[in-house]
C-alpha cells in the first residue's frame, strides 16, 4: 500500500519538480537582461507615505510628488498640471 503510494504519487511528483527546476534554470539563461532605465528618469522608491492631491484627488507618494508651500503648509501634487491649476481653482 505505502509502496504503491510512493510509486504512483510521490516519485512522479518529485521527478516533475526536478525536471521543472532544471528547465527553469535553463530558460533563465536565454532571457534578455532587463532594459536599463532611460537617462533623466529619476528612481523613486516604492512605498512610503501617500498624500492626496487637492486638485484631482489622486493619492501620490511623497517621494514622487511635486510640492508647493502655501501659507506655511506643504501641499503635494501628482503633476505640474495639478500644481498650476491649484491656484486657479
């Protein structure tokens, strides 16, 4: 009973996992390396604190946002367009 379990289930499963691992390692050697980031594009760390853009309502990372100081308060914007529209709204 136990021998049949190993022969019918465990051995084929282990064989499948070994073959899959070997094929995965072989295929990763043929993949293209990731493209380099274009010059002029700043690196922005993922995560961090989010602030709400007062114009469009989008939540934007404080690391990636455009900021303006209005009446001593720092306001975060998702784009230059929203920053420009803030004073006009």
